[in-house]
C-alpha cells in the first residue's frame, strides 16, 4: 500500500476487506542508504497501520530486504544488520520476514535469502518467499536445495508461504510441505481465471489468493475479483471460496502471536 492512494483503501473497505498483510517490497528505484530501508519499515508499521484503520481495515506487516534489493553490497548486508539490531522484527504487527527469495536468481540474492531464513528460524518467525518473475521452476529448485541442505527441524515448512506460484510450481510447493500463494496481477502474474483454474486442479488445502498491487497496472481488489469468478463459475461452493480467500491466510498468519485479528 506504500504505492497506493487512500482511494484504494476506500475501495477495499467497500469490497469487504477487513485485514491485510503487507510484505516489504522495493521502492521503484534502487535504494542508496540503509536509512531509506528503516524509514520505509517505520512507515509500514506506523503510518500505514493508521491509514488502513481509518477505513476499518487491520494491517499487519512483513519486514525484509526484498529480493530486488538483495544484490547490492554492502548495502543489503548493512540493511540486514539494521533490521535485526534496531528491533524492527520485534515490533507490534510484524508477523513475518518477507518477501525474501529471488529476483534474478544469483549468488548475491542467495546469500541474503539464506541469512534471512536463518534469522526467521532463530526468531521462530513466519517467512514469505518470493518466486522470481522469470524462470520460477529454477527458483523452486534453489529453494528445495536449501531445504535439503539443512536439518528438517531448522526450517518449519508449515510456517513458510511461497508467493507468486504459477501452474508449473504449485505441485512442488505443496510436496515440500509449504503454503501456496497465488498472486493475482493483470499482466506479469496470474489473472483471476488462471488462479481459479489452479484451485480447481489442486484443491483448496494450503492454497491462498493474494492481491499483488504495486507500481505497475494492478488492482488491490484482486482477491474479491477471484472470489467473484469462482462464484460465477458455479464450480465452487461458498466454503471453498472462503477457504482460499480468508481461512487459509488466517490459518497461516495466526501462527504468529502478533497476528491478533480474528474472523
């Protein structure tokens, strides 16, 4: 919502959205200072929470060095240190570390990804993982490699959400025991129709629908649009629609003691 207007909150509220969880993402241009990370995290935790509440929406936050910003050295490492030492992960309403993962899929991103996974493990926090926009199967292969290289007890896969899944990656995400996020975004991600077809094929267990809304052409009402498409199709009952748009996200995020909202 950093990139959205207050009008968007108004539309979301009218559409029946009661709670949102925002990941940390890039600012549209490369950051140059650690302070811009800290100002952004502070804005998310404080200002956006108040702005959402004015429209009856509860807002929770995921804090991270986003994959699109993970390749800069020493900036990304310095930002990680600030994230931990200045207590951002311990703040009220910070329910997960995320987004973490891959953008270009290189070793610099891999280093920051692994470090943030370790921080999440040490703090017993949820993780939200970003599959890259291009070559998502390779991103999944790298994630699986990390999980295979570590003790099964180090990363609790029930506490990991993999976002930006597409048709080619859903099976693997589920087989690895993680949660599937379907990001609906008009051009570069999923349409409501594609998301609906994935749910029809794979069922509703550990699958949730997200609105991907940022600097590009996007729609913060994507979740209710998917719900409408599911309802119009006549192939899903109300229970299935509510499961992927409300109860599955709730089941995942309520694993954090700081996620205090209840349906």
